[in-house]
C-alpha cells in the first residue's frame, strides 16, 4: 500500500479538533487493517471520539498515532487544506505532517510485511483528542489499561535523521484576579485594579523566563545537539533558550467592567513550557504564593519527560535511520507536547519518529514529501522486524 495515497485519503476525511470527531477517519483505518487480517477494536469514550486499538495487545512494540488535526481556514493555501492534493513531490493539506502522514507510514509498513507473508507482531493505537490534551484518546486508553506498557514509537513528525526522546513540561492555567472597584478619577489613591494586578504578574513571568535550571552533562549534550538540529531546520535564533528556559505566553486576557471604573475582575490564561530541571508542581505553588489576589486554576500540569538514549527502542530506531541514510544519528528533545509524555508517565519507553515538514506544523501549506512517507515506512518496517528477530544485533539492553 502506498503511503502517499493513504495520507491523501486521510487528509480528505475532516477530523478538525474542535470538534474532534474521528469516527470516519478511524473507520477508514479499520478497513485497511481488516484487509490485512489485523483484528481491531474501536473504542469510543464520548460520542464521535473514536480510537482504534489492535485486539491483540501486550506485544513488546506499540505504534501510536493521533488522527485529529487542528482546524484550517482556506485563505492563503496553495491547495485547499482538505484536498489531500498529490503533486510530484508532496502531499498537501491539514494533517499531512501532524500527523496523518505518520499514520499512513505505519499502515504502509504493516501492509508491506503482510504482503511478504510476515505476521507483524505489534500493538497499535490510533487515537483522538491529542490536539486538546488527549482526554478521550490516549488518557482514556491508559486509564482503562486498554494498552499496556511496552516500547513505543509515536509517529509524530521529526527531522528525518533525529528521533525525539523527550518533551518539555507544561504548566497551563487560568487566573481570575479580583480587585477593589472605585471611581477611575481617584485611582490609584482609591481602589485596587484587577487589570493592574494581572500586569504585575506578567512582569513576574518575565523573571521566570530568565531563570537557569541545572541538568546533568549527558542531558546538556542532548540539548546541544537538539539546538543544532532544530536551528538548521527552523532558522530561528535563540532556540537554546527555548530548550533550557521557561517559555511563556499570556494567550488570553480579558478584564474590567467600564473605562471609568477601577477594574474588579481580570481573567488571564497562561501557557508556560518548562525545561528539564523545573518541577511543574513546585512552580505552581510559587505562582499561587506570588499572585495573592488571583484564583489560580491549572488545566494542564506535567513535568518534562525523557526516554533514556540507551533504551532499546531508541537504539532500534537509530539503527534503521543509520542504515537508510548512511549516517550516525543522534536523538533530540523538543519544546512541544504530545501523547508521548502520557505514555512515559505510565511506564512506556517512547521515541517519536515520523515523516513531515515540521516547519509547516499547524501552518498554511502543511505538507509531507513522498520521500519522507516512504522512508518512514521503511524504518518502521525495519524496527518491527528487528523486534521480531529479538534485536540480536543491538547488544545489551
């Protein structure tokens, strides 16, 4: 099966999140797996929130991919975002890179093995809701123990020769500041402005960004390599800070009742990305102690995660990359979040590796190259075979 055609078909099935309805796209994947003789179950935790897992679980290797995508407007695209247009080099459309391309490469790898008469001994999980934190997707499957700890490839897009073994942490919260109203002509002698309290807090967030966090030398080596790789891909200055410091975004601020009233209420929504060495729970405590006039309500809270670069799954993926590209690959870490952090928390050894042009993540003209799709499928196939052969050429654990 051609991953290019599968990717195009998947893009044509709208699975924007919100609303996150994945019934049709999961049904398409189920049909392919049925044709390969791979038995599956469809798990729906909420109406329209469909996930697919293989009926046979407990294999030493799991492939995981999400099938929901962020919404796209038609404006500015070279090809309509849900057309799945195929040209001589790329498949175009929302989800091509994040991450229907990775799902297509998984399915193509499995089909290739079946065509060769090989029964792929892997577990699968195609999930919904990753783009909103996974409540009806990976979180539900893990909570109900419908997938079991194993080595795992999450087919999120990565640079072609740089598998990803870790993500920064996240502290996302809402703050409701309460002031004391009064007549604006008397402020600041009279009243306490909730808006000004929020602005004071934002200055404190800038201080958080300047903090340094200590990590061990081996982690710093990975960060150094990640900076080099990702700077080459994105061409953005300051990526070292992105990987080593708290990055902050006060994404939403609303407040005040009227221009001539000292504001009684102000609502602030903040997203902080946490580097290795920063504990999310300790940071939240500090934030609450600093913002005495605010009610702080976290919506997402987790620490940075990391799979050991010596883990079997990491070395297995690297071996296949090295063979295909003729280089000596090294793993990286990244700033974005994914289902990988939830899997690591539950005891899975996880590496992210998948096709796509990561410069187009969530962007206009999202696309994935034919070459990336086919190469990822070959690497997935090689990893499956290495696990079925007992990884005899990789040495010890």
